């Protein structure tokens, strides 16, 4: 995609039909945390300008106390909770949703229970005002995740939105599915380096339904993204790179510095 766009003096986003926005919403991300870390972590993100933060969580986490601490520390900060299917059962989820709804700062819950249990997703969506989100990540081949999962979730009236993670063409296809269903989405990630994150910005900028804060945060937790000039991120936005192709230049010196292994195929 980058080579094709550069050969025609176009941006990758133009190959996707052109941007609907020149900047995309991004959120902070901090994986799994203990409750005594929450205040300092959230304050740091708020001072940087982020207005949404995503945490991983499991059954042992007091997520209600988390959300209250976040509300007191950073009023207006929205929260995405991602149990990665670890909340196990409807009673476990429902016991949390009612209290979380009262805090008023939860943007959504991603994959609260096993993804195949769309009937339970549907039940939770109707039980609480908190948005229920399905993660569809096409690289997760071992988990059997496919584009049809999004269609099935819409058919079952099971979700309020999506986290999509895949390549350019498939992301556009999935974003069109969510747009047709009038549901929002965001672009997921794997704590990636600069080339992939630039791709995410182009994909998100071209997608009308991609309005929730995306997972473009690699530079937050890596010391280098292997780009000569990092993607311009001024929280809570990441800006579409300028110039042809992806609008980035790989830092060959950085690649040499961080290189751990090299193989040559002939």
C-alpha cells in the first residue's frame, strides 16, 4: 500500500477513498494495574491531555473502586475496561455493571465474557446502560476470529460497538460493516511500532465509524518506534502523517541499534 501510494504521489488514506478526518481520537493504555497505582497512573495521563484510558482486568480486580478513583483524580476521563473474557459468567458481570454505571465514567466493556456467547452479550447490553464491545482481531487465527463475527454480533443485537484489528483492506471492510449498522468502532493494536501505527492512523482517518479512542500508544511504553520522526500525537488525538504513502520514514540507525538477530535468504 505504501509503495503504490508513493508511486502515484498519493497518501495511503487516499487509496482508501480519502480522509473523513485529519486527526483521530486515541486513548491512553496501561495494561493491568493494582489499585494503589491507579491514582498516579491516571493523573499522569490526564496531565498529558488524554481523556480516555484503557485497562486490562480480571475477576480479582475491584474495578468499581478503580473507576471511582479515576473519577476523583481526573474528572471527565472515560474508561475502557477489557476483561479479555475473564469475567466468566453473567452474574459476575452484572454485579459489576450496576455499580460501574453509577460512577458515570465507563465508556465501554470489551469482551466481558467468552466471545462466542453472543446471547449473553445481548443480555448484558439490555441489562445496563454501559456499552458492550466485541473485539474482532483477524490476526488471532488460533481463536478463529473472522469478519463474519462482526456481522453475527450485529444480527444478534449483541454489541454497542467494536474493536477491530487487522490490515488496511479488512479494516475498511469491517468499518463499513459497523457504519452500516450505525455502530462506532476503534482500531486495536498489539503495542506496535511506528509502521503499523501509521497504518492505523490512515485506516482510522478514512473510516466514518471509527470515532472511539484508538489503541495507538506504542510510543507511550516503548523508547523508540523505529521511525525517524514519530507520529504526531497531541492527546487526545493522533494526526494523519503528511507526505506520500504512509508519510513516514524508517530510522535505519535505530533498526541497527535494536537489532537482535539477522537472517539472509538467497
